[in-house]
């Protein structure tokens, strides 16, 4: 079985700032999928992935600039570095996805049922991020207090924007692969909240700014030392004979770092196949508990439409009709689906998804944004069809 992973696309071709992506310079012009007949029998189980400070001493992140704001995103090279180090240190069994990565790092984007593409940032997630910013700034949409679910989040840029800009929002991020959540989503959440690079230079972080790019090495060990030793941190670090933090000290420091932030209360991560996610959320009594559902580059495979639609139908809130929403100055519950109009060589497209949604008769679908250009991209908005809510 030959696996191929396209790490290079993200690391080499995608600029640190988003400017090139919008200018059409992204290499992300399509998607290559491999079908593994054995893999398609497997569906990733529902798993709640607790937020934890990654067991690395630092994180390399790039700034993604948009609309006078930015979010930090972990570099894919840094992920590979961590995997290489862990492989050499422990002989523990690695996941199917990690094994696939180890076999071949020059790769296809999606391996059906094994890896669904979440390690890199896809173009439409940036469209969705910008669309959200527009809804907030031009249409006055308030995300305060909203319960948001990002389905198939991968690097999760739209969620990162919400977590950063709206402290009262609750954000749940789902990906097929637990490894994606642990290697990129979670570090990204932390890099934009509890571990956010400090501008005062007091955190030990090293920021590099060059032309329109900005990268930062977030020094997690410094933060750990700081939270354990407080004001005497500089003294502790300055003494050469001070040993590195023990495992227990590092765990204690990580606990204190997380306890000192509200992030665990306002962000959760869940892994699994959509059918399992629906089952898991129903099992927790969480039907119709999300006011805003976001998803980008997830409709490339018509085989998944039923379970994606079932999940949307299960999670979208029903508690405010348009009239109620307006009375409470709230947004009507909605799903935003960002996607390329066509995925070459794959079965899915915006048209086929829209037709599928219409055939189910549960949601009304409206195209609310189009990119134009030779590789058009769109955003669909789904709301409950009258009588369905
Ligand atoms: C191409 S990636 C897009 C990642 C991210 N939204 C972006 O635009 O950068 C597709 C995502 O869809 C999710 N996905 C696809 N099929 C899935 C399935 N059957 N069950 C659960 N998640 C799935 C995966 O989590 C994966 O990260």
C-alpha cells in the first residue's frame, strides 16, 4: 500500500501570510484522493480529545494576516520535527495515520478513511474566515455567547479567529483524525490563547518579521519555568547548574498554565467520523446545541453527504426562529459551507451538495459568496427550511 502525504504544499508553497493565497498563488488548486478499499471499512471512532499543552519545548508558528488581524498557525515542518523526535525516542505504537506519514511524506492530500487532509490549511477556510469577519464588521453579526461547531476543522482558522476575537463564544472543533487535532489544531488553539506570543518580549518568544511574513518560536519551557518560579524565572534560567524541568514539574507547570486560562471552558476538540460524531453527541444529549456551524473543504466526496447532512441536522440549534432571533438580537442558526465549486477527479462539488441538501428537504441552501476566477470557490448558507425547525 503506498501512502502519499503532501506536506510540501503547505510548508513550501503556501506563504506565511495569506496574501498569496488570496492572490491566487496557492498551489492548492485541487485535491488528490486515494481510495483504500480496506480503509473505507474503518470509521474513526468518537473521541473527546482533552486540551493539553503539547509535550514539546517550543512551537514554531506563522502569523496568518487578514483584515488588520492575525492568527497564529503551527508550521508543518515543526509537526514533522516533533514526529521524528518522538519516533526516535519511544517505540510506542503509532496510529495508522502516523505510520502512513512515516512511509511517504511526499503525498496525496486525502486518503479516504485514513487521513482526510486536516494537516494543511485549505483555501476555502480562509474564504470562510474572511466571510465571518465581513458578517461581523459589515452586517453587525455578534458572535458573543454563540455556540460554534467547526466540522472537519483541520488547522481551524475560522475557529481560531472566533476564539481570539470573541472570548464569550464557545467553540467545538471536530476533525476525522485525532492526530490532526493533537498535532495542529490544539497547538493552534493554544498559540492563539494561553500561549499567544507576547508582544512585551517577556515570555522568551522569538519573533521574526520579514517583509509581509511573521514567524515566532513560542518558548513553552520558558512559560513552564515562569509559571513554576514566578519572579525568580530569570534567576533560575540564568543559573547554568539548574537542571531541566522534571517530568512532574513540567506536568505541574502545564496544569497551572491551563488552569490560569479559561480556554478549557470555551474550546473543545472531538475526533471521529461524522456518523460516529453524531452518535457521540446524541449520546451526550447535545442535539440542536450549536447556533453556528462552519465547515470548509469537506464536500469533496458524495459518499459522505448523508452522514454530513445527518450531523448538521442533529447539531444545528432550533431554538430561535428568525423573529425570535431578531427580538433577542441574535443570529438565526445557520451552517456555512465553504468549498471549491468543483473538485477535479473527485465526486463532490458545490452543485452536487446543494442538490443533495435540496433532495433532503430539511434546509434551505443559498449561495452567499462566490470567488470568480478559473477555480471558483463558494460559500453556501444553510438554514432550517420553514417547518423543519
Ligand atoms: C480537506 S480537509 C479540510 C480542512 C479544513 N477545514 C480546511 O479547509 O483547511 C477535510 C476535513 O474534513 C474532515 N472529514 C472529511 N471526511 C470526514 C468524515 N467522513 N468524517 C469526519 N470528518 C471528515 C476531516 O476532518 C478533514 O480535516
